C-alpha cells in the first residue's frame, strides 16, 4: 500500500493563511460600511430631491427676483463694458468651465473603471472560485460606475489583487507581504468610509431630514412650512422690484424694503 506524502506547511504559509482570513474579515467590514454609506447617500439624495421640488425651486425664483432687483442698481453701460473686456481677455465663462470640468471628470471615471475591469474581469479567472469572486466584484464595480463613485472604484483598484486567490507562481513570503499591504489599505479605506458617513450625518441636508422627521411626528410638514415662508419672500421681492422700477424711471432714490415690510404688516392688521 502506497503511503501519501505530507509536507508540513512552512511558517510563512501558516501566517499567510491566518492573514488571509483576517483580510477577508476586514473586507467584510469594509463592504458592510460601504453598504451603509450607499444607503445613506441614497436616502439623503431622495430627501434632497423632495426638498428641491418643494422648496429649492422657490429659492431659485427668489434668487432670480433678487438678481433682477440688484441689476436695477447697475448701469447697463458698465455691464456691457465689463463683458467686452472679459471677451477680449479670453476669459472662459463659468458655464464653459463647468462644462469642461464635467467632461474631464467623466473621462477620469471611465479610465478608472477600465483599469478596475482589467484587474477583476471574470474572463481572466483561473478557476470556478476565482470566476465567482471576480463576477461579484465586477457587479460591484458596475454599480460604482453607475453611481459615479470614484472613491469606491479607486479602493477596488488598490485593494484587490487577482493573485491573492492563487499564489502558486510566487513564494509564500511575497504573498504574505502583499496580503499585509492589502490589509493596511483596507483599514485605511474603512477609516475613510467611516469619516464620510460621519460627515454626511452632520451635513445640513441630514440635519434638515432629521428635523423634518421630528416635525412629522408632531403632525407638521416642515418642508411645506419652509415653502410658505419662501413664497412670502418672493412676494416681497416682486413688490420691491416693482417699486424700484418705478423709482428708477422717475430718478428717485432706491426703495427701502423696510418700508414695504411696515406697510405689509399694517395691511395685515
């Protein structure tokens, strides 16, 4: 009867197996925190959309009226001269700058996604286990690209090495060094994710969402209340613009809005 040969693992191989288990646990924690961050972003994005529909559009209208009021105080000749000087100097308009920046950002995102795909695409799998792992990561990368999540794509590019699941071509010491390096990167990424979650939680939009939820528990619609206030401000701005226009045609001094507030309050009594 033949006797199977058994080779005791080297110390590096034992530690490598341990570190890989630790790396797997760290990645699981990172994945959980990324999920928390994604859900928080989605929730705040949804609330922000509601806020914009109910209140934000009104603020834009108010800004437009405030701008029209301000423009009454500026000489048209001065504005035209300023625009002419800017054109002659070749200054790029803000809208054009934003457009150029947007194109550059989109190109950077696509380039980063292509680099990630080169590293993790299932077509490069060496076995069934590797293919399943790569397929899961590829789905995660596709979702990150859809959300334009550059940070997550960068972490995937830095944190995943296809050689991790198959290291027959390199010695245990090199694989161990690689694994330790990946562990440190995952720890850094986890700290970064936690900081981003904390920052979002302290943001103005998150605070407004919490106040809106608290108001709803009291039977109030906070966003509706805010919208009503902004509508009132729009009404005052429209009246100010009307009075300033009349005074400008007459060559009179600019209208003092405090007078209008006094008149409105007297009329409300």
